[in-house]
C-alpha cells in the first residue's frame, strides 16, 4: 500500500506542478500543448518505474531504480556526462585533491568503446607499453562492454602494489594484447625541459595540465631566455585545468581570443583573451601533438595554430572540446554534466574533430641508409669524450660522480634520441627554418 501511495503522490505532485504552469501560461497557445506532452512523458516514466519495481527478477529498491534511471539518462547524453553516486563522487574527490593508486592512463569513450586517450609519462601504464588509441576489452576478467568511464576508472584504481590485467585491441595487431600492470601512487611531473644536442633549442615537455604548468613554464623560459626556438611537446597529454591552458597560451600570444565556450544558457558563454602584459617570449615555437593530445592540449595547440604563432607537427588530436561541471545533488552525490563546447579563435570547434597538424608526421625512426658507412664529427667527438672519461677515471679527485653524469645526460636530448623519433626530428628541422626566417 505504501508503494502505491508514494507513486500516487508523485503523480499528484507532477500533475499539480503541470497544472500550475498551465494556469500561468494561458496567454501562450503553445505552452499547454508542450506541458501536456511533458505530463504524458512523466506518466510514462512513472509507469516504467512502477513496472520495474513490481516485476524485475531481482529484488531492487526504489532508490536503486531511480539511481539507475539517472545514470542511464546522463550516460546516453554524451560520453562525458555521468551520475556520481556516493562511491564515484568520493573517488572523484580523491583524484582531484590528493594522490591515489592507479595505472596512469586517461580513458574516454570513442564510438562506444573504452579507449586509452593517453598514458601519462613515467607511470606504470606508460612503462608497460600502453598507447593512445588502445581499446580496452577487459579489466581483469570483466568485460568493458556497456561499462561507463567511471566504472572503468573505479576498477583500475586500487591499492599501490596490487596487480591488474588489461586486455586491449591495438590497430595493426592481429590479436588482442594482454598487459599485467602493478598499480602505483600516481605522481605527475607535469613540466620538464631539456636542451637539444648541437642546437640552441629548448625542448619543453608538458605531460598534463595541473596547477603548476604555467609557473614551471615561466621558470623554464626565464632560465633559457636566449634560445633560438622552443619545441613544445604535448603528445599523449590528456589535458587538465582550463585556466592553465589559457595562461600558457598567453605566454606566447600577446592579443586576441585564445578560446571561447558556448553553451545553451548565456551564463555559460565565456571568451578568454590574451594580454600583452603576460606575453614573455616571441621566439619561434613548434608544437608536437598526436592522438593522445586532448582537451587542454588541443586548446593550446589550436590557439597557437590559429594565431599563426606556432607550427603544429605530428598526428591529428583526440577531439575532446566539451566543458563539464560537477553539480552536487546533496552531500554525497553529484552530476557530471556537459554544459558547453570550446571554440578556437577562428570559430572552429574541437569536439569530435580535433586539431589537424600543419605538418602530419607519423611516429617512427628517421630512416638511415644501412650501407652508408661514414664517421662524422659528432661520432668522433663522442669517441674522444669516452676515451677522456676513461683517463679521468684514474684521477678520483677530478672525476664526476655517476649521479652528476646521469643528471647531465638526462637534461640533453642526444642525436641518437632524435633519430629514434622522426616527429621530434621534423620539429627540430622546422624550428631551425623558423629561426632563419625570424632573423
């Protein structure tokens, strides 16, 4: 009896609200029709809830039915909207406010499949060889078919030191691949720099857009203010904070729109512009992107491209150009809802389109003729350096420590590393051309 009383009250309240709207809108001939349709839809929804509660094979509470209904609604709106129940909401706050045990990958939905947007550099997922574009078929033994992003993230996150097995499908492979990964505390070094051997160029690697990106980039640009060009590497950068993407772009662009967002409601519309006061460098810039570059990475690369401030090199980006907000519905639950889309200075959208590079280059090694035998000055220099190091080892008072050697070597991108990365090699060549043009 209580169940029917509750449903009758829901119907009565809905009818009362609908009637109130009808009475207040008698001057508009279209409104009664619209509200009549709305009441019919609500009646249908109530009937479905009632039927599920009465006849579903398993015992399920009315609150569970409501939660699943909300979850299904938001999941079917788009790939990024979702319902955060108590557990998911707590996990989200852990992720945004502190360290957590996980794999170090960002995932999204592409054509209904759970897809790796990008592995974060230096994390367990990156070390075992997961790549952007990998489709996750199973998490341990659980199929990802019809699984939401939040459910997948919840399964992959866990206590550091524990193992998880991912089964993935990769383009170009004949059969699924299996990866056993050990979870770890995910600490992200979002920005680091290197110099490039034999070139007066700065390599600026940004792995994600956390709250430190702009400050660390300013430090790097201040330290290397006399370089002839900058290689900004945004490959496999899944995005992050919008304000960091805007302020990073502002360091290189002195005027004009950086990005705008447009939603259904005027309150959600924003235009973010560059200011000359924040611009700190005018040296040539080349930006590296690939299919793992998403969201904030696409805003930066797209804005620099539209302003003709940088040459974009690599592969087409992921195509996530929508804005999500977290809307609490009580103390322990919330909605993640898409409220707007991003638009670049030219007016083009990123969503489902991505950024097309100015120069498309697929990953791989620089082709070198196998039969071409020659000794170059750099080879000779490296040989002599190694011989001198052997001699210096006999004098303990003047020898470098191994730690100092490693530190110095890691801060420089060698010619061998460049030849192993044709995208980076192309970016360096373009930067050298831009340097000549600027002079």
